[in-house]
C-alpha cells in the first residue's frame, strides 16, 4: 500500500455542481418512490410525481453525460473489458481513481439502465384501480400487463439490489480511507496523478439549468399525454 504526502496531492474539481445536484436529487426521489410505492393508496399521487422527477433527472443525466464536466461525461468512464479485468486483479491505473472506476462505471450504467426501465414501465403500468400511466392508451393490454408486472414485481427489486450494492461499495471505500461521499458533496478530490479538472463555472451551470428546464418540459409533456399515474 502506497503512502502519499499531502504536499504531493493535487486538489482537482472532479464532480461539477450539476452532477452533484443530480446525484442527491436522484437519491431523494428514489427514496420517495420506495416509500410511496410501499404505502400505496393516496400516496400513489406522490409516487407518480416522484416518477416524473426521476424521468426529468434521467433525461438530464443522459444529456449531461455528453456535454457536462470532464469527469461527468460517459466518455470518461467507458472502459474496455481488459481495463476492468486488470482493475479487478489490482492492476488498475491511477487515473481509475479520479472519476468512476471500471467497477464504479458498471454500477452507474446498470443503475441508469434499471432506472430507465423502471420509469418506462411505470409510464405503461396500470394498477386497474385508480392509477394508469400516461402511455397505456397507446399500447395493447398485453403490453400494459407485462410492463405492470415488471414494474411492480421485478424492476423495483433490481433497483433495490443495485442501491444496496452502491451503499456497500461506499462503505467499503470508506473502510479503505477513501470517502466518496465527501467528494460528491464538495466536488473535489485530492489526487496523486495530475489530471484536468471538470469545468464547473457559472456558464456551465447556467447551461445545465437550461438543459434541466428542457428535460422537465419534456417530462411534463409525457405526463400530459394521459392519466395522472405512475
């Protein structure tokens, strides 16, 4: 294990403010979805509202993954299979500790994929009591049934499992004296390797706000297509 003098570390802005806000907002929304989905009844009104918030956030993250800060872009953490294998063998590069590591990248893409599937099936779900997704009228009853089954019986458990793994990884790295939570709060990391920082100025933050507004408008348009349910 290498020991580094603090004087040799470089303080680098890794996570830009929009990425950090997205992260914590998504956490709050997923928590809200889990609680309201379990309670049911009138709480389902807030369940579908949280669902539209998540849809907005996911749309934003997809765009920000192309136009965001250096280490928030998907291109910064798309690794070849060989890189993942070497990382698992303990032969990873120092650069892997800047943004998302090869394993962390898998977790991010898996979480985004499962969330997109959960939101998508939510839009097509129908509880046959009070709530139906806004897109149910555009598909067959068989599709609605499949989507509802996935959303209520499969997707939510996949999502819960990924969240548990995510928390376990955070605790593991904390045990290894590597606090991932603090970096996602203030955005900076003290690194041995010299790397370019993520852009995080007023202009980029304004661009992120405009992108978020556009994504919210699109999510509202989807909501307006049909019934008020999620």
